[in-house]
């Protein structure tokens, strides 16, 4: 799997660029605020239909313009795809695959899987559960497209149930209406919980081996999926228990005006040598854990779809010591990688690999001859 080229028009600080890529390593060097991360963002959008930096499409459009365009050619072992995104400040975005417009994101199947590394990924360990749930949702959606549909459906039903809970505080006669939502939410929520649980089990198998290598067997990593919905032997049992939990907690939900239990409250817990990483882990341990998770995600996607994803490394090399840089470089030698850096020194470990080097300055991209 690889991205052959990209065309950007009025996308952030890119007015009009067309770039062909190396099928292996692509390095983009430039000072801060020149457009390096913007390029990775555009590639990511052609995979999942949305940015990893903002939920507002209009922020992506050049502030002097009303529309923006991304066009990208993707090549895999089985097929080629041409993906286009057209953004408008006043209208919903349009996505076309091989010139055919899709109706919504649940139909999105670009054939492109991506894994993003960035310094902001430390939030995955340091911040609240929402960051870890987002990691789960984005990762699983790439290998199970129906999962993304279930998440969107669950959030919609949850929003409606929460509104009804607020109404029930004023009129208790409406409590019986909750049954309709509870049946739906327990069914879809069960699918989400079980899929997350399966994903974490598979991810953990990879994480243990990778983390041992990164830490020279000095650290023992343990991780688990923390859910308030019990994982039972069958899907039917989980769904039944989920429904009963909603009923048992109904008075508390009405009092608080919100649904207090369900996958929207779940978390992932990480431990190194028996201590929780979020609270007791050093900055170095937290950074190594994030690297472990991302490398494991790459392997898991490869195992699921039989090809490596495209990897986007946003100013990651400057955050790592020499040993981890060398490990990372060797690890990514079999796949297409996009690397941003502010200084050529940061990517010295890549000197002997198949690569193309580009310089980015003020939204313009120059390939080194």
C-alpha cells in the first residue's frame, strides 16, 4: 500500500501543489509553521475523511479562500484508487472515490490505512479517558468499517437518551419512553465493548514484545480495557446484562441528566513494572509507551488486512534517543513512511535507506535532486 502522489488546492497554507512520492521513505524538512504537518493531515483525511487536528473542516480551508481540494492516488496490491475531498466553508464536504461521490462517511472505503505519530500523542497516556477512547475508535474503524458506523449510531442514541433523561426530571411519566432507547443502546453498545475488548487483547500481545525490545527487557508492560459493562461468555449475555444495568441505574441517570454507564465511559489502563503509567510513569516511559502502542497498531493492521498501513511521523525523531531512532528506522523499512523534521540531523539514521527528501517553505515543496 502506498500513496503515489497528492494534489492540494487552498488547503491550509498550500495554494496549489502537486507532489509525487517515494514508495518507501519520504522526508520533509522545514522550519516550524511552514506546512509540514499540513501535508500529513491531508494524507490522513484521504484515509478516514476527517482531520486528526480539528473537527471543523472550515479551519482547514485557506483563510483567504472559500473552498479547498485534496486529490490523492493510492496504489495497493489489488487495485488503484483516486480519492478526492472538496471542502467548502458554507457546505458539507464532498468525498469522491474514483469519481463516484459517497453519501456519508460510513460508505468511505479508500483502501488507505494510516497510523499517525506526533508529539501530541503523549496525551494518549497523560490526559483523560477520552483520548484513549478516541485512539481505540480511530484504530478499530480502519480495520472494521462497521465499527465507525456503530460508534456514530451509539452517540446519536446516547444524545437522545440524555435529552429524555433531562425531561424525565420534570415529568416522571416519560420514564417508560426510555425502554426504546435502552434496547437500542444496549445492543449497539455491546458490539462496541466486545470489539474494543478484542482489539485490546490483540494489541497487548504485540505491545509486550515491542516494549521489551525498546526497553532492553528492563520494563514489564501490562495493559487492560476497563469497562463498566461486564464481559461475559456470549454477546447475548452481555447485551442482557447491559440492559439490566441501565434499568438498575435509571434513578441516578435521571438525577444527573446523563447516562453514567456505557462504552462512552470506558478507559485503557497501562502499568509498567506494576505502577500505573499515567500517574507514576516518567516522561521517557510515557513516550516509549506511546511508541509501543503505535508500532503495535501498525502490526495489527498488517495482520488484519495483509498489508502495511502508511505511517505518518510528525516531528517524532527529535523526541527520541539514537537507539530508538535506529529501531524505528529499521522497523519502517518495509512500508511507506512520511517523516517531518526541522533539521536534517534528526534523520541521520535514515541515510542508507531508499528515500526521497523534500524541503518545505511557506507552503511550497521542493524535492532535493
